[in-house]
């Protein structure tokens, strides 16, 4: 029997993605959802180990990031302001300006990053 699914339905499995390891493995960036042209969004997981700092290039004009801390504590500097976020805290900010994520704690930090691009 053929099953019909909504075009919005998409299963992202960890084994189907390939992580990018940066800073000698202290930063792991793993895609979650690929870019979706309808919602204009993409997302990824970010793991920061002790002392790691991830400062990606600014995105295209009008891009917004929603960062949610899944575990640990992280300092996010966005729009020229530092914010200390703990587990389950979230921050929305303009990703078309310089920003960075720092783990100054003594344990790993894990985040979910959702990016929404302009029309």
C-alpha cells in the first residue's frame, strides 16, 4: 500500500548527515534540516567543547538566527551585546552582522541553530 505524506513532512536522521569538525574537533557543526524554499529556513546542531569559540561569517542581508541551548552554558555575542544562555534559553538575532558562540564553562554546550532567510 502506497502511503502519501505531506510535502512538509521530512525526517532528518543523524546517520544521514555529515558533521564538520573545526578548531581541532572542539567545534562540531552538523546539518539538521536542509534549506527549505517555502519556509526559507535551514537548521543545524552546534556542539562546543570546553574553550571553543565559533564565529561564522555573517549571512546574507536580512537573515535571522534563532539559537536554542540544548545543554550547557554558552555566551552568544550578537548585535554587539554578549548574552549568557543556559540550557533551554533561546536568543533570536540578526545573522547578517558578526556574531559568535563561546563556551567558557567546564562542560560541553549543545545548541540548535535555525536560520531564516529573507524573501
